[in-house]
């Protein structure tokens, strides 16, 4: 299952990597791709969107469920 979340505060590729690593560390996430230009992260797996947004926020960025 693919989910997209909105991530604000990313400004470079290092930010994308930080967000991707935070998401990929979660149970149920098989892959994550962040895009600072689009302000999104696309996640493959079964993790709940609340868990995803919490992980991104703990990494220092603002996150919301893009589909909400």
C-alpha cells in the first residue's frame, strides 16, 4: 500500500534523506521517498499514517496526512 504525506521544512537532499531514514526505520514500512520540492514523502508499506507523521515530526519536520 502506498501513502503520501505532506512534509514541510525540508530544504535540501539531506533533509530528504533524514525523512526517508526516519520513515524506513518504522515497522511496516518497506520504502520511503521524500521530495523537498513537492513537500511530500511517499511511503510503501502498512504503517498507519499517524505513525508516519509522528516519525517525521520527531525528525524535526512538520507533517500531515496528504490525503486528509
